């Protein structure tokens, strides 16, 4: 049986990636009681996740040390419910947290977008970032033929990482056109740090075939993927592979902000210059406010952490740094916006909701996300629509009308134990 642990914070930060770490550190350095909660074993998020046995990133170590010195309390758990305003419930390994706060900073990050196509459920076909995480966790790809496909800068970073670990990168397929990539390259000239990263990736991926205006249309194999068919400039080409790492850019994790009532605009949490959301006591930083990379996430996190403690004038000193990075966000969105042709990827028999085995033909019979959920159970499985939701948003232009708790699957005893919150404290 879970035990209930009640804790109170002046500032609570949800999410332990760069934005969350920066927010918690700056808030704690102001002398307030700060807690930061994340469901991973260590802080750093996906971007700073360490390989098995490898040393953490220096920048991650720096923010971890600042958190320690400032006295921020680090909790491991996953927030799944708001039982009342100013209180969040989170499930840890062996306890249930009831976290009361005065101010809340949401730094919930982003995830990969998956688009279904025939064969996409075969074993050894996985998200690009997901495959990188598995290799960091010990999966050996030495000598394996890997195709990396989809859209966004993550493809190049993953391909370089897999190559360093012995994989043979057969091809990188990017759905964006060469002209879009060229405009994106010009926009990067204003970001010296990004240019340096690009040059380094180019060196690491020397001699690896890169094809723009290309995307996977089908995968085939018996026990696992053996071949992928890609569309290259309108022509079909079959490629033999052992793995397909495929992700179509990133989508913000906005389920918790939605549950709390924060306003959403163009798929992102709407925040003002101080990173304050439509709810005065809630701030948001990093990818939920728009996909912008680690540098912008760190600046936004610091602004949110300072503003949550009332240090508005100190937060304003960071505005100029943030504005220098904002053009990158717009350039990223323009360059890697998904093209309409990708809406024809699934066949009628293609499974869209993997949790509930819902096929595309069943979804086409409905006109809304809510209607499809009620009739087909699409989005009602363990992932809570995190995979099929963004897919149907793109394929069918459906938007989720609401988010219902729990925002993550929770143990039955955790849900039942919620009644203890109403009991008087000892």
C-alpha cells in the first residue's frame, strides 16, 4: 500500500529537464522553499540523459550543483492529478505525494511526433529519440544498418550518436525540402552556437547519404523490420535495414497545463513576458511554450523561476537573451512544418492507436477526437493519446476538447488513496 506524503513549497517545479532545473535553481537561490519533481531517476531530461556508465553533461552537472547548493528538494515521481487548486498529486515508486504550492512552474518538455504508415508497428521500428535513449541504456547497434527518417534537427543528432556507437547509417530521410532547409541554414547564421553544432554534425556524418524531400511510406519484415520503402523526390526506393529510427519533429507536452486550465494557443501554452500563464500562480517554460531547444529553455526557466519568486526586475535582465533566441523558434517551425502529402501515409488498415488497435478506417467514420474516443477507444489506452493524439491532429485536424485526470496512468491504490487528502492531519 502506498504511503501519503504531504509537502508544501513556495515554488513547485514539474519537470527536471533544462528549463525545470534552471527554474528551480533560480527560485531556490532566492531563499524560498522549492521542490522539483520528475519521473526519471536523475535530472536532466531527455536532452541531458547520460549513456550507461558515461559521465553527465557538464552543463547538467552545473545546474545540478546549483540546485544542491540552493537547497532545492528533488522528488522522483509523476504528477497525475490536481485534487484541488494549489495541490498536485504525484505517484512515486512506493508513496503518493500531495504537493501543495504557492507558485507552480511547468516545464513538462516535449515528445516525438509519430505518423502511422503501413508496417510502422513492426519491432525494431522506433522513434529517433527513443532509439537514442535505448542505446544510451545499453542497446547495441554495432554493425547494424539503420535508416533515420522523419523531420527536424533531432534526426541528425540521433544519426551522429548512433554512428559513434558503431551503427551503419544507411540513409537520413528528411521530409522538408532543400529550399526550406536552405532558409533554415540562413537563419542559423544569427546563432553562432547553432552553427558550431551544425558544423560538428556535418563532420560526424561525412559520407552518410542525406535525402531531403523524402519520407518512409511502408515498412516490411517477418519477425522484425527488414526493409523500408521511402519516397525520394517522388520516386519509391526500398532500403534494407535492421532498424528504422523515425520521428516527425516534436510536440509539446501540454496535457498537465490543459488539466490545470492554462490557455493553449497554436498547440502551445500561452505565456506572457514573465513566462506566466493565463493562471496567475502558474508559470511555464521550455518546450511547452514552443519548441526552441536547450538554450532557450534555460533562459525561459530562469525567467520563470525568478518571476515566481517576485524577482521581476531580475527576470527582465534576461529578456534580451531570450529575444535573441526567439527567431530560431520561428525558423524551426517554418523549416520543419509537416507537408500535406504526409496525410496520405496511412492505409485504411493501418493501426493508428497502438494501445487499442484502432485502424485508420475506423477513425475516418468520425468527425472529432471526442467522438472517435467514445466509439473506438482511440486515445484511451496506457499512453493516454500521447501517440495517436498528435497523429490524428495532423491527419484529421482533430483537437482534444479536454484532458481528463489522471494525465498519466496511475496505480489503483494511488487513486483509491486520494480519499486520505480529505482526512484531517494528525
